[in-house]
């Protein structure tokens, strides 16, 4: 490949970005991984408004994505573009601020929560309310509820399913959900139902608030739109708000939330103008070639690797595993990455489920019937482990905050931390700062009874507010696990002890992330054969599992390794080789 060739390909990729920046709305943009999507959105935001409306709204589906958009505005020297009259935030916050909150009773306390786990909501004292999925299609009046089988409820789920008791507990979950909504708690599901109702019944409000204020609404990561999201966007479009949808439909991995990539594409095409970003500035040609095999369309060309790794020759590593033992695969991955000069901090291990990751990352928050004592021990493991996934660390601090409140006030688990702080006159920011300044006892070198005693002393000696006196509740009890080593109660050794600091994360947590080297763990379970078969057939359109693998694979910049059960190692290697993927097959 000549220098002129790569320069020409980069010019073509830059030209695609320029078209997206300058094109008028409405607009649909399909972007490949590493296409510079965020930078292109910010560059569009930097341009002068195309009408006399004062602001522009940029929404995404995660706080991390929204924070990145705001950070890019700062880096461009234009921090005012993240402030009024503009809007940069999550789609949930946008719907709440402009469609839902103005229509709610002003004299009641309303609180948005991202999961029912935030208030530890239970159903019949046995089930977690977050184990239930609530759905209501845009044209339905009745909410549907479905109990999902998860790692933490697997045994109970099988028992209830085999004895025909699931319908009854689903009805109980719906009643419990309605009770909590009446108390003022709103999750993303209720938020969307109410936003759609507001949009359909008060079009004049949309015109006076949104259309008058915003030049356009840019929806980042549009592949995550649910059917209800699309119905809301359609009402906004009808009200005259120009829409720009940007996303990679091959990264649609939230089907359980009613995200349907085919419906998103149909909606986007109906906007009237479609542009594509196909230049991949992140990954090497081998990684682009592998990712292409996980897409529905395997007849065209892979994304064009135009970045710094455009001439990187490192092949994809295919590593066999047996009975979900990944230690050998990890060591091979680490050795190969190190030989390429890739630091541990740039090595990332990802899996579909946390239990496939090493160390306490495998132990889920509130799993099964975890007691308060075990939850706080889990939190201690997460906080001390420098290789723990950041979302789980944040969950761990939330567990710590609740444990402290439980000692110093009659805390109830079906209230959020924000509500508890408000009820007991505790400064929320101060509580957050306090738990981050404290150090939970180490899990090593003590029994669980000893650990609970040390933790109780810590909690009892640090009131969240000076005016508080200790409650008689909330004391940690070791129970039947008291004689066990504290570390073994919550897991094995820290992930950092196994991987030496290599990061580990669940795939759904790494969207938007990247690393020089990525090890993707494909588990050995009842779904593996079907997944590999769909991969070989190229059936990504009907298999969300392949799209999950696609998200993981496309996080890699220089090196991608895949740990695959040995029974499928040979057939997958043959398929990838036939698709032209540079491969280093280990036996």
C-alpha cells in the first residue's frame, strides 16, 4: 500500500464527515465503529445555527456519552455550547425535562431512577423488581410484564416455571411497580409512556417549547431507540422539530428494551436523507475484517481502516477454552499483547456476563438473597480492586452509602438514597464525599465475623450528618458464613491479582470504549452452538448475540483475541479464514 493510497482513503473519510457536518436536517447517518462519530457531531454543533432558533439539542442513551459530548465542546474551546439555550444530556433527561415533568403535579415529590435496584424494590420478599421487564407498545393501553431469568434468580425461576407460578408473580410485580410509581418513583419505562402521552395530547406545547427553542434534535447512538422512543420522535418530527439520527445499527444490543434496529433504519430512511461514515480511524485491517463477519451483509467490503493502525499486521488470535476456564487463554493473550508493546492498562477483557470475568467482578450486586453484610463485603471487594469495572465500582459506593444510612437512620430499602437523604436532612453530596474518604476493612486475613465487626466500627464512627444519632438497626451480622474467610464469602481473589491490573468489563458496559488489545470471551453454555452456527451462516439480523460480539470486537485498536470453546474452535477458524480474516490459531 502506497502513502498516496492511504492519503486518498483518508481524504474520502474526511469528506464523508464534512457532508454530515454540513447537511441540513432531517438526516439519518449510519456510522461504522471508529468513524469519528462523536467528533463529527460536535463539529456539526460548532457550526452556525441554520435557523433563527437559539439552541440545539444533543441527546444520547448514557451519561458517559453525554459527558463525552460536553467534554468535546470544552476541548474545542466552546464550553458555552453545552449550556443554555443548548441541551446536551441523556434522552431520559430530555424527555423528563421537556415532556414529562411540566405535566406532573408540582406539589408531589417525583424522582427518576435508572433501575428498581436503586431502591432495592422487592416482590413478595423473594424477587427483585428489576428482574421483570415492563413493556407497552406505542398503541397499547395495557402494560405487559415479563419475568426474565437472570444469574441471581435462576433457581427460583426454574422452580416457578415448572410449577406454573410465573403468571401470578408477574401480576404481583405489576402491582408493586404501580405502588412505587404512586410514591413518585419513575424508571425509563414509565418516563417513555408518559412522554408519548404528553407528545400526543399537547402538540401546542411541543411547538412553543421545543420547536421554538431548538434548531434541531441530534440523537446519538440511535440504534438503541426502542419502539416507544421512535414513536416519541415521530411526534416531535410532526411538531416541526428537525431530527438528526446517528448510529451504528450493527451495535443494537438492547433488544430486551424493545430496541429494534430494523425499525430504526426504516424510521431513519423515512427522514429523507441518508449519509454513511465508513472510514474506521480506530482499528487495524484484521479487526475490521473480523467485525465484518459479524454483520448481516457479508458480501461487501469491510470498513476501511484509515487510522494510525491502517498497516498493522497483527492477526486475530483464536484461543481455545474448555469448561469456561480462561486462565490459559488470558495468559496467551497477555503474552502476545506484551510482545507487541501493549501495556496492561491498554489490555481489556470482556464477556457477555460478569460471572465469566475473573475475581469479584463475577459476583453480582444484590445477587440471589445476598444479605446486607454480604452486599457491603461485595462493595469492599469492588472498591479495593483497581481492575474492577467502573460501573460496578459506582454501584459499590451506592451500597456503602445505603449501609451507612441504615446505621444512622431508620432506613428502608424501598426508598432511594436521594429520598432517604431528603427525609433525614442529610446532604447528598456530603454523603457521597464521606464514603469516598472512608476505607472499608480489607477482606484478606480475617474471617467474615471479624470483617463484619471491623465494618460495624467504621459505620458506627462516621455519622452522615452531625445532627444524627445511631439507629438500633443496620448492624452487620455474619450469620452462618462467619467462620469463612471474608474473601471467599464474596468471590475469589481480586481481578487485579489474576490479571495484574488488566481491565475487565461486561460487554454492555464498554460501548463507546476502546483499548489497544481486547480479549473477547465466548462462553461454553447451551447457547454457544447456535451462536457459532449463526456466525458461520452470517445471520446477524436475527441474532442479537452476534451483535453483542460485534460491539466487543470493535473496541480493539491493535489486537483482538477471542476465547472460544474448543468444540467450536476448528469450525470457526475455518470460517474466518474463508472470509479472509488474518488469523493466528492456537491449539
